[in-house]
């Protein structure tokens, strides 16, 4: 259960100590257990304080534990965030009348194992759209929705845009939870058509990407002592992640800042989006499954914390309405990652927290025997609570004005 507890030890530690050291010192037994074996759990943590000036402009101060942009970890669904943002940016840059995130679209298939998407019964219109795919990505981390955006972008365009925005190490090479697609298949992406009513306004043919080659250093991409292959056979050698996606914490934080605080970054790091697209992304990133009307989700399966690991990940209780978490989580192959901007409107608290942990005790990959529930979620939830309690008591010269965010949730329903 999430409780608002004032931790007395915070007040007793001298001001010369690093905030992250203070936070972790007595954060709880699960945090202590993980930090006692940081290499086993491949832990990385980044805590970012947000300091407002008298004009309410944000300034950031970062504290890191074992964060290394060259140290490989599998990012899982966290890559859905940059893909969603770049898809919106692409629509904006087309500058075609009638083409926006709500425009009806059709996705065809021209080769196996591609599939078509012609209608979408989960959307209000009954048809697919870029906006509805993004909605599904953030509400329940829908893999198929992400894969359609991946197909809209394609590998070449994804990496060109990532590099243009200064995201040098991020690589996105494959659809998610789609083992039927080989590395070669993932280079081919489906044709797209967009319609205004029944009138075709834009077409994008099938495209094939050039073979991707890393131009940056990424270490430790061979993991574990074995893995299960596609036929459930145990292969007694490390699992090779060198052809898998990668999205380091520092670049996750950059993307998060670019969405929540676009004017705080250099121009080249900002995305070319309409103001309404920023508001759309901010709202979608923080909505809970029970706040969706199209579709309506089963809250017994998709409870509030389904995609909110920090603070609440170890509980299925309702998240307090005055707290909003703008984030994208990922979990697969024993890795759990969250990168979030967390706001408490009632207490004037805001901070950024990012962390990744590996929970794979037997060191066998692809066997689905991971300690997500017993170690990963409790660790991330307790870490989030420890930072939150520290933030509750952290002195602020200027209290943040969060009203522009708060108006996104007038009735807590999309």
C-alpha cells in the first residue's frame, strides 16, 4: 500500500551528503538487497531534481548511480516512446492538409509475415489512426500498436531522426513480441494509406531499410549462461543482444525532457511538434487504463499501476488523483525499466527518475523465469517512494506552477 510517510532520517543527514546517497541509505530491505549486488542486478539509476526559478523556468540537477550509456540492457517497451514521438513529428513535417494524428489510415501487407490493418473496433471511429495507436501504447503498452508505428517509420527514418535529435546510441531494429519476423523481415515495412472521409490524401509504399551497423560503442551485449531457442531447446551459451533494440537511460531522460520541458533543451534536441501534439503526448503518457473510453479496459487485468512501476508498482490499489506519472515502462528478458516525470499537484512536488534492473537469477534468457514480481517491481516501487518522500521535504526557493499540466485532467477521463 502506498502511504505518505515522513522519514525522520532524511532530516538528520548532513546537507553535504549527495541526495541519492541519502535516499538510498534507508530506502528499505529490497533496495538494500539489490544494491548489495549491483553487478548481478545490472542496476542503473538517475535521479533528476527540477529547480524552478522565479519565472517558473525549470533547471535540472542530476544524480547517478552506476549509469553508463555504453552498458547494454534490453529496453523492451520503453522504445515505444521515441517511436510514438517521431511518428507525430513525421505527420507534422508532411504538412498535408487533413493529415494529422486522427486521420483515418489503412495498413496493407505485401509479403509474409506482414499483416494488414484495415479497421480498428477499439477506436471511436472504427478505423486505425496514428493517435489511437499512441493511445494504446501508453494505456496498456500494446505491442501491436507499437509495431504499426514502427512500420510507419521504418528503420532508416527512425535512426536518421534519432541522430538528428542527438540520440546517438538508441537503436530500434525490430517489432516487439513478433518472433515470426527475422532481422531481414524487420527491414521491410508495410505500405500506408491515409484518407479524409473516403478520399485518399497520402500514400507511403512499402520500404526496405539498409542493413544497420552500430557506429557507437555498446558493451556487454552477450548475456547470461544460456537461453531457450524458438523450439524450447536450451542453448548453453550467452544470449546475443547485439541485434536487439537499445535505448540508454540518458537518452530516455532526454526524450522525456523534450516532451515535458521542450524549451529547456537546445533547439536540435527539441521535436518538431504542434502545441496540441505536446499536450496530447503529455496526457497520454500519464493516463491510467481506467480512464480510457476507447477501448474500455478490464481493470482487473489493467490496474492503475500496470504501466507505473515507481511508487505504485507493487500495489494494485487506485493511484491518488493528485499524483500523475508521465512515463513509459518496459519489461522483458528479465529487464525492468522505467523513466518518469512524477508530479504531486497537491504538494507541489516534481522530479524525474529513471532506473533499470535485471532480475534473472538463473541467468537463462527467454525461459520466462524472471523475478519481476518478487524483486523487480518491489525494488522500483520502493525506490520511487524513497525519492518521493525526499522530494516532499526538499526545500524549494520557488514552488512550481504546475497549472498547465493540471488542466489536462479536468475530469480524469480522456
